[in-house]
C-alpha cells in the first residue's frame, strides 16, 4: 500500500487535499473518484467549482470534514475570460447563446471604468443555473424546465478586479472575491453595464485563502499514485494540508 493510500485510509486522522479540478467534472465527481479509488467514505469540498471551471478544490476527508467552514469562508481568486456581445441563460457556455449584440463601441478605457465600479461590497443576484435552493430544490432544476423564479440578492465583496487582456470580443481578467460570489453573474453584470451583454467562457480558480493551485495535485497524479503502489511521502506533502 502506498503512503498516499495509507493516509487516505486513516479515517481516525482525517485529511485535507488540494485538488486541481479539470474542466468537465463537477466538484462531487472529484469526491466520488476519491471515494472509489481510496475507499474514503466521509468527504466534502470547501467551495463548489462549476463543471466548465478548473482549478483549486479543497477536499476534506474523515474527521477533517467538520472543519470545512475553515476553508469555505476564505476569499477566492480566479482568472477568467468573458466574451462580450453574447448572452446565455446560464451566464456561461453551459447553455446556448440566446442573444448577440454589437461590441464595436466598447473601448479599453470604458472597460476599465466599468471594472472599477464593480470593486467593493455589493448585492449580487445568484443565477438561475445554480445550486441555490428554492423550496428544497436547486434553482438549476427549475431553470432546466424553463422556469425563472424570483431570487434574493446576496451580499458579496469584490476585493480586486483586474483587466489582464482585451482583444474584442474577448476580455481576460483576474478577480479576488468573498465566498458566495458567482463569477458567471459578475460577467453577466459587466456585460449589462457595458450595454452589450457578456458571458463567461473560461474560469480557473487559482487560490483559496493562502492555498494555491500550484500546490495542488491532479486527479491523474492521484490515480497514478494508486496504480503505482509506491511510497510517495515527499510528493504527498506537496498537496496535503496538516490537520
């Protein structure tokens, strides 16, 4: 049994892993694979990533699941790309483009000015395509049936919002925000403020608090570790957080 297997099987100890989630998987898919590969029964994640997003996912296992809030409440950092001139029901590319608009009037100075307006505390409306519950059901289940429900805006804080690239209609950015912030909604709101619409086309979470994706392990590495069945103590320490 490898060092990693021994660690994951030690339910008395509990553990925390930094995972670099790939595009295409849900956050629960990652937990399911950990359970299947290593026999982990109790596990949870500290902050959902959409299937179309990649990057840092903090997984708590065993006794450490009681400390999920310790990580969930931390600020998150993302890098992303939005496309101006389009709108989708989900605010990203999970759903088809529903409207196209002209972006010829958007300038880099105008974009920077709009970005500045979105820094600070604000109320943000959660998207219909989200896991926010309404009468016990996630909103996305209503959205997939074509229903649009009234939602309550939530207080969030955008601590930093930096324009890192502009090649119309593509806009690249970096954002540091509080928990509960929907970057899809941020992109949609920026598009509305510009008057041309926008949808998120790529998103990667790079940091949660002081924990960075550079110190995370991929699912491929985890699977290879299990298959190789070799001691990998040094490598495991790179993406484990001490309990």
